[in-house]
C-alpha cells in the first residue's frame, strides 16, 4: 500500500490533452476558409489578391492578438486567459457563416501589386471582418499553451509535451477536409463555419471544470507535484517587455518564428488551391490528399519533440539536442523544392507531407527554446512577441503569394521560399544564441 500511494499521478498529461484539443479546434476554425476557397471564389467572384487580402486581415489581427495575449496570460493567468481567447475565436468562427448578410460593409486592407489599399466589400468584407475577430482570439492559443506547459512540466518533459499538444494542430487540419466538404455539400458553406465554430464553447466548459494550477489541483499527489517542481525555484514577479526586448534570446525566437511560421500558413491557406490548380482536385476529391498531409505532419510534431527529449535523456546538452533536432527538420523541408514541378499527385503530396511534418517537429523545438531560455513568468510574453513576428511574416507572405499567383499562376517560386526558410532561420538562431543560456532578466544586457 505505501508503494501504491507514493506512485505519482499523471494529471499533467490530462492538461496536455486539454491543450491538444484546443489546438485541434483552433486549426479547424482557421482552416475552413482554405478548404472552401474555390467554393467562395466561385460564389463571390473574388480573385487571388482579394483572397490574399482576406488572409492578410487574419494575420494582422493575429499579430496584434499575439502581442496582447502573452501579457494577458502572464497577468490574469492561463485558466481565465485561455478561456477568454477561445470564446473570442469561436465567435469569430461562427461569424463567417453570416458573411453574405453584410452587403454594405467595406473593409480596407493591403495589396503589394502595386502597393495599395484594397477596399473589400459585401460578403468578401464580411469574411475579412470574421477573420479579424478569429485572428484576435486564436492568437491566445500558443502563448497560453506554452505557459501551461511551463507551469505543469519539468524542462526534461517540455519538448515532448509541446510536441503532443502541437500535434493537435495537425489533427484539426486533418479533420477539416473530412468534415467540411460533407457539411458544405449537405447543408451549405455557411453551416460549415457555424458547426465547426461552436466546438470551442464546449471546450471552454471542459477547461473550467478541469484546469487548476498544479499546487491547487485536487488530482495531483505529492509525488507528481515533486516531478512538476523538480526544476530550480524561479521568481514570480512580472517582467515588462522593456526587459525582454534587449535580449538576444528574444530575437532568436522571434527570427525563427518570422521566417518559418509563414510557411505553415502557406500549407493551411494555399495547399487546397495548389491541389486544385496543379492536379485538378475539387471539394469532393481533395479530402484524402489533405488527410495524408496532416496525418504525416502529426507524426512529425510528436517525433520532433521526442527526438530532442530523447537526446537529452541520453546525455546530450539541451543546446545540442534542440539544435540537432531543428537541423534534421530543416533539411527534411528542402525536397519540397520539387513539389510544384512533379506530375504525380501522390509524389507532390509526399513532398508536401514531409515538409509539413518537418515544420511541426521544428515548431515543437522552437517553442521549447523559450522555456529553455526564459523563466516561467516571462514565457507567455516571449511567445507572444515571437508569435507576433511570425504573424507579421504571415502577413507579408500572404501578399507575396497572392501577387505571384495573380501574375504567374505558378507555385514554383513559392515552394522555393518554403524549402530554404528553415535553414536560414537556424543559421540566424545559432548566430544569436550559440548556447541556450538562460536570459539574465535581472541585469541590463546592454551594459
């Protein structure tokens, strides 16, 4: 009996499951528009640059939301902050279903060919407004999740936990092409947005029932709490941005996000169009290729997190383990160079699948760098800063992709950018932080 009583509970993995499902819902809600892009274009007659402007609106709102959400999570806590974010993004998701009810609406956004302000009107503006609300809310997902992982897991388990919850994004991206075409064909595109949008409200109820801080959770015994708190004790006072921005560690994370997050947005918002444009797939036939892409990506997310955690357990330094895993992922993206030129549908799917898996493995380790280099009290803010940089990159790539497709109709230059982004990002990270030394937030790094 004493041996059984001393066995640690595993509530932290229940928390990881909550984060997993939040990530899945997050990606279902954001990806619906990518699946329905051809349908919406035919109905509302908008071109590639109009679609890019709609995506740009989401990315701009996402960037602003990330800048705010990290501070919100650090100030009011993960329990209330995460619930607020999910409620906001679920409202935005449902709003898409009413986009064609707003013929009087006009929304300004940007175009780069030539550089100009574009005024979206009618249903197109309604979609842009819905994306704006969705982006503001969805920005809270990763700052909240990374902060929750930092609070619930010791450093040696964080990459694996991050990889597991981050794999929820792939499950969401996998489920979407299975259910959205069916809902659309059976009930109309409006209901595809509404039905997927209400999922978040159910998750919020589960979250409030299940989530507490580790010290306050009734299901956590002393043995599990000892595991959670096995790292050295940290200070709890809030840290202002003015003390985070001067550090090279902050800029290393931000640079990695700026260069590689846009590639994931490319997969979400343009791969369905790529499959239609290059291989003739439609709403009824693109489901299986998209499922394969995101199923393989799911393996990459868990595998990338497992690889660095495994190397650390084998005695590698945290610096060597994380960067080796990131190098493996960066090299695995390079073959995507050929994806827009191969004639075989399944060869193209294989190349995109490997690249998507590599991105998720990269992302799991990149996120974990934050908790490697910063104390828990700063994690939400740093993830928000880096996430904002990634979203700004997403804003720019939306405009670039729209202009390239409008002019050339070719994905070749777009996939060249995707194939090289990770190696460039890793070089910059290595230059900024040759060793993953913790940021000294108690002293001025400029002195």
